C-alpha cells in the first residue's frame, strides 16, 4: 500500500529537518537551494529518512516547482501514518 502526504518544503534552511505542520502539510526544511530540482530531491530524501523507508519508496506526485508538494510513500500504511502524525506533532 501507499500513503499520499502533502509536504511544505522550505529550501535554504540552516539544517535539514522534518517536522511540524503548515495547514495539513508536513513541513520539510532542507539546506539545498531551489535550483534545478535540488531542493525537491533533498526533500524527498529527507522524508524517506524521517519515515524510515528507502528513497525509492518516496515518489513525487505533484508540485515539482512549488513549495507545496504531494508525495506518495510506499510501505505499511498504518506505520507510515503513525510516523507522519508523530512528525506533525499530533
């Protein structure tokens, strides 16, 4: 199964971190700048690390050039949702 999650990417941060919320979206701060897709790739990698899945299990669904993105995470749906809720602080 797979879970779709909205993320809000903040490029150019002092350090990479995943956590908090922006509306319904999970906040992902990355050190990479928003140039040539580097911030998007860094965000996908950060989400994979935070959820304990491989990078290839995280797929960009929409928002390639936007701060607001939707990603799909492959894996155990219950476990992934629990981790996302923990990261959001809910």
